[in-house]
């Protein structure tokens, strides 16, 4: 499962909190995306399902806001014309054509970069809302 981590602090860089959680849980955490500056860090991490609750709890204890990303990308199939533009731009290979040349997706590969949202000529794609999905 993917978790969205949000941390705001002027002392952000004093503690290697992601490394600490990995060491404390033994979880093989994959960092899908990281936006980090002097006072803010937003990370999307992929965590093995059996470690999600423990990892989330430890991050919370370290002052990190944690949300479960139950849905990553919203695809409006009614609008989609199966043009394939999203296949070309997605850096992680979420989209592909099926045997009938219709678009299908492997949502779990999405890292919420938003590139496909901007590329879709029909506005059929959007980042899925994460409100109300706080762990
Ligand atoms: S870019 Fe938009 S319209 Fe084209 S296949 Fe992808 S979702 Fe469908
Ligand atoms: S948001 Fe990025 S990773 Fe996710 S489906 Fe779109 S292009 Fe691919």
C-alpha cells in the first residue's frame, strides 16, 4: 500500500526519520516520490501490506502526517477515447492497450506525478482525492 507522508518543520533535516522507520520495522519501503525543501517534505512511499499499520504509527509518532492512498488516479472511462496519449507520457507504465486496443491500467504503479492529467486531451484523468483517508 502507498502512504502519503507530509512533514512541516524548520528542523526537518535534523532527523533521518525515514531511515529510522525502516530500521525499526524492517519494512522494505520504496520511495516513489519525494518533494523536499528547507521546511517541508512530502513523500509517497510504497509499504508491504503487512507492515503498513506499524510503519504509519511510527511516522505519526515522529510528527509526520500520514494518509493512506487508497486510490491513486481517477480515470473517467466515459470520457476516454482510448487515444493512447497517457501511455506515451506515463513514466511508470500505468496504462496499456488491451487486446481490443482499449486502455487499461495498473493503478498500483502510479506515483501521482500528474503528467497524464495534463496530457489527456479529454480531461479524463485526475489525481484521486485523498481527503478522509487519514490513517
Ligand atoms: S489520454 Fe485520456 S483520452 Fe487518451 S487514452 Fe488516456 S485517458 Fe483516454
Ligand atoms: S499520475 Fe503519473 S504515474 Fe500516475 S498514471 Fe499519471 S503519469 Fe502515470
